[in-house]
C-alpha cells in the first residue's frame, strides 16, 4: 500500500502564492509522507514548513486559525479531500490517494453480495478514484450499482465518519451498501446512518466483512447511554473548538432544552474531548458534546454518558415524553462547518 500526497498540487500552490512559511496539518497515518514532503518543499523552494502537532482526525481539523498566530502565509490540510478545495482565509485541501487495487476484493464481493442485487457504493477520500472501476466491475457481474451524488461539501460517493449525505438519499433504492476500503469506522457509520446491510471491502486482505454485528453493538451502546443520561440532574454541554466542527448554536439549543426541563447545565469548550479532559468535572453526571459524534458513538472509555448530537436529540425527546425513534439514521450526525468557512 502506498498513500501518495498530491505533491504536484502542493508545488503549484507554492509557485502561485510564493509563501515563505507554511503550516501543514495531516492525519497521523500520513506523518512520514508529510515530513518527506516538507523536506522536498524546503529543498525545491526554500520554504519553511511548520507541522501542526495537534490531533488531526478529519476534515474538521483544518488549522486556518493558527496561520496568523504562527506568522505563516498559508496552510495545507493533507489527506481529506472534499468538494471544497479552499477553506477560510489561508487553507488549501490537498488530496492523498491510495494506489491499492480493488479487483481481487471485488471478485470476493461478487460472491458474498450475491443475495443483494441493488448495491450502493461509498468510500472515503483515499479511494474515491476507485469508485468508477469498481462500479463497472460489479455491473459486469450483474449488480445494479448506485453511487450517491456529490453535494456542497462531499464528492460523489464520498462519506466522512459523521456525514453520509451522499449515501443516505439512495438508501431506499439499494439492498445493501458496499464500502470501499479497510475502515470499520466508516463502514459502521454508514450502516448506522442508513440502516442498511453494509459490507466493508478490504483491498489489503481481500476480505469482505458484514458490518451488521459491529453496527448493532454501537447502536445498542448509543441507546443505553441516552437512557443512562436521562436520569442525570447535572449536565456538561461541551462545544468543540476545532474550526470545522464548532456547533455553538446546537450547544446552546441543547443547554436551553435541558434547563427548561429542570436540569442544571455547565457549558464547556475544549479542543479534544477525552476522558482525561472530562474527568475533573466530578459534579457532572452526563455530558453532551457537539464536537465529533464518533467520540460518543465509538468512545468506550468514558466513565459517564457522553452523548453526540443525535443522542442529545433522542434524550430531549425522551425527557419531553416523545419517542426518540432510530435517532442515528440520518444523513449527517453533525453539520460540519468546514464547508462554510470559505474565503
Ligand atoms: S467530526 Fe466528522 S470529519 Fe471530524 S473527525 Fe469526526 S467524523 Fe471525522
């Protein structure tokens, strides 16, 4: 497997903008390639790169706010492409593409997915270029294949761990979803958000995994956390400080609804929502965080309920005597603000 950063795009940006200092942020899996790139940029153009040492999990982790603080001229956010290519005043999104092939795993999928005639295809940034070839191959095996349309933030067939707005609208037109790539994180999210059987096509091991069991386990945990939080009297409502996921409006709506229903609320803000950061707030019995929903859906290490936005909606419904329904089945679990901070 080789993940290649779109170096040509980086060079083009540098030649056009002629920066002296650039800020670079990238997910942990790309650190080596990013450092190599920084060296090449230094050698070729004499440009100094500063790598952000903060966590970078998704497209929400752009570092536009930091550019001025570091007296840099622009920022490169690597590895999370989208329909938007520029963010805020300084940031350029740069793709990283995985050159792994899917032909063998598609052969396996054609056998495993035989009971499902109508398939929805989805993937994440690194494999987007494989959607077309895989679609063709599956169609040649007799499947009807749909790929979700692009929208203001996402490219055709693309999903993030919190945004399924390409795939969700086609869920009633397909019998199952196939997620290209070795990412239980994305596959479980897709299964939960669409409520459809979802299979992960792993091109490294050439395995096809049915995600229903893993998704059901997360769904049950999410529901249990909501019911546990219902009994809490003191809530912490946490707003994330990452620039692509600042949900102040949602935080204040949730805080108001809880207070209207007799709960005490302490509002907090933090960059990374972790067990260590929440631990000192001993008087708080349950948290609601409007940052990354996967902190709640996949976070197994918290000692008190920590609810995401869809879970908070379910909690408010429960407290107010309404049925929460299948609250994870929705197009987006958070309205990422990254697409809104355009130049
Ligand atoms: S908020 Fe969305 S894009 Fe950001 S890390 Fe979480 S799942 Fe990924």
